[in-house]
């Protein structure tokens, strides 16, 4: 199995297409960093325009943690496309190249072959998020420094102390990895049904867009299905930045307002991954290789 | 000689299309087994079933005495194959491709072994070049090197000369002969060209529309003194039964829909005619085919074939 995973990773990282996602993330974060470094004060003024009269915040609002949160909010919507570029190509790309039939004439069980491919796609997803973390968190901490994190939610504001933030990001990136692995497993499943990568990539993105619309629509008839859509739970990383308060309305350092909701979301995502990968194995074991 | 491959009642149904129907054949150790048929006859489907790329709808496949459906990995460890175009990873070099597939075949090949393998197919000088710069012939040779890297006992080559120039075709032919004679490998090679099979095969199977037409030793099938006689009668079913009970039984070929075929020496044709008359079989026609090629084109032609020299429709 380890040899198979090594071979799959070798193939992924020898393909120029793999680096598109890394380059795209670098470029996007670079542009955001450049813009905020150049004109960050205007951005903060715009952000605070409605509450400036009622709240006074000491310290540096536009710090590395703040920029990382901005980047994550923007990028985690688009990262699925970058994940799908590779995950949805894992089997369909091989079918398109004609290498699938050659691979499957080797003494490897189809289940192991497919699982090795999925693990390689998952590794790629995790590495992409590590790269995102390096640029969005660590680099921004260097460029913009660190301070308390001030977040404006829909009906309230959250102020997290400087020393109570880093661990939240570590968990948030971990959760994002789980969410993106769900996307990868969906793209992976679709890649079994096509002999070119475009179809599975478009299908993956279509499902995500469609489910996201359903998740965000405030129409009562859709409310009953929302908890079952994986897109509803993909934004669960934000829960790490909601803090509990005590009876005196003071923030409890190191707390999360609703940890059960995070666990619930993680379980739903995990269940989706198991279903998508399980379905992939089931389909692939019976599939006639005609490419 | 033991049977390396034994196929019984193999059938593959794709929805309403029957690609292979009740096909049985066996390949013996040391054979260069020519698998002959027109495009779409079911050759590739059959070979893919041998390699478990396609699941049969019915029938059994035993390779090295093992049921391929049960002991797939054990069997495939001793098989090397190139199915249709030998597509490999274009963004890798010939050496990297070979190394990757050697790993997957469970073969611990060092650089010397891999380079020797590439030298055998004449690619050692281009070992470090990306495959995307290779010609079709070079890719074909690399595909064969990949098929051979783990030193398999059985080699399956599906249309290995497709898209090659005359020199490339000759190279592949020589390689097949080398593998069979020098390395003592068993080879199954498919083609839609009789002339290619004729030059390398020791045994031949001809299939058409997924069904076996004829199977036999190449030396006998390609013997110019031998001919296929095709007869049609007023009642083919009765005639076939009578021939089965006569001395002509051993010359009978598998049943065809509209005729009865016998493979015999040209000198026996008169005796056959007399026997048919004495058995009270009412003949409509009795046609000796000139050669196996003539016969091959006749029995495997879905559409009409035109002889380019005479303009005659076969």
C-alpha cells in the first residue's frame, strides 16, 4: 500500500497542473497582503464605520490574525475549485491518458489502487491547506504583527485576546482540511464516471454551488434538508472564533461558544467522506475498463 | 506442453450488444498464439477479460491453472501486457515510467536492469527524455519494455503494430520472435492483419463477431496444400449431423450460421464430394477457398472487402 501511495504522490507532484493551485493561492494572498499593507487603514475605517460611534478599540486592528481571517473568509470559498482540479482528475485523468488500463494490468487490487489514489488526493489537499496556513497565518504574522482579533459577526462583535488566538487557527485549519477532503472525495467519486477531467471538475463545483445556495437560502421549506448538506458544515471553522462569556459578560479565555456544533459538523463531513469513498470503491470494483 | 491459458464459454454482453459469445480456447506453454479478427471482432474485449479489465458476463478463465477471478493478483504478477495503444505518463521520461511500473509490478529493479530493459527495445539512448517527445513506435517499444520489466511468463500484446511504420512493424515482429525463441516466453498477440500473425504465430485463433471461427496450429492453417471447403446444402443441420457421424468428423470446423466448413487437403475434395452424394445430401454449393487469407476475409467480413489487384468483391 505504501508503495502505491508513493507512486501516486510521485505522479501528482510531477504534473505541472498540481502547482496551479499553489501558485493561485500564493498570488491571491500576495494581492490581498499588498492591498492591505498599502491601504489597510481605509479598509479598517470602512469595516468599523457603523460601530465607530459606540465602540472604541485600542491597539492594532489590522494585524496578522485579522488579515488571516479575511484571507480565509475569501479563499475558503474558492479553494474547492483548486482541490477539484486534482481530485476530480485522479481517475478520469488516467482514463483519458490511457494509463488506467496499464495500471490495472499490474498485480494490484482495485480497492488498494483506489484507496492509494484517495490518500494521495487527501495528502495534496492537506499540503495545499498547510501552504495556505503558511502564507495566510505565519507570513501575515510577520508582515502585520500580532494583536487582539476583532471580529464583526452578523449581530454581535467578538474580541479575542492576542494569546487566545493561535490555537484557534490551528484547529480552524484542521477543520478546513476536513471540509476540503470532503470536496476531494466528491470530486474523486465523480472522476470514476468520466474519461476527461473537465466533466468531474464541473460536476463537483456545480454540486458545491447548488448545495451552498440551498444552505444559505432562508426559505423554510429547505430548512429541514440543510443539516444534511455538507456545504452547511464546511464553514464550521468559524465556530472556533466564537467565545463564551461568563455571567458578568466577560469573555472566557480558551473557550468555544458551541463546541458540540463543531463536533456535529465534523461528524457530518466525515460521514460524507466515508460515503463518497465507499461508493467510489464499490463502483470501481465493478467497473469495466474500456478506455 | 501444459495449458498456460484456458478459456471456457467466455461471454461478454454490453447491454444489447454481445461482444464475445461462448468463446473457448487454450494457449499452451511456449506458444506464440495469434489472435486474429477484424476490427470489432471482440479481440480486445477478450484480452481485457484475460487481464481482468473487463468482467465476463459468463465463462471461466484459468491462467497458470488459477481462476483469474479468484487469484487475480497472483496471476497478473506473471503476466505482462500492452493493450491497444501503449499509453504511459507523458510528463515522465522513459526511465521514470519504467521505474514506476517496475515498482507496481513488485519488481526491485536497479538502474542497470532498467537500462538493459530499455536497451532491449532500443530506447537506452532516449532513456532520460520525456515521453511526450516520443514517436508512436518508440511509445510502443516502451510499452513492451514496461510489460516485460518484471520478467513475466505470459506476454499479451494487443495489436502491437498499430500505427507503426514498416520498420517499426518489423522490429516488433523480431521482438516477439526473440521473446518466444530466446527467452522462452508464451505470447498472445492479436491483430486484424493475417500477414502479421502468419509470420510469428505457432497457433492461431480466428474470431468474428465475438465467436470462434477456427483454431489450430499455424503450420497447418497456413499450409498451402490445405484448404477450407465451404458447403451449403438444402438442409445444413442434417448434413452437419451426418458429417459428424462420418470419417469427415475430424475435418469439420465449428458450426457457422449458413454453411458447413471443413479443413482438408485439396486432394480430398473429390472424395468429400462423393461422400456427400452417397450420404444423400443435396448440395447447393461446394467452394474450396484458395488460402487462409481468402477464407479469413470471407468468414470475418461484416462488409464487403475489395481485392485491390483484381477489383473483385470478396
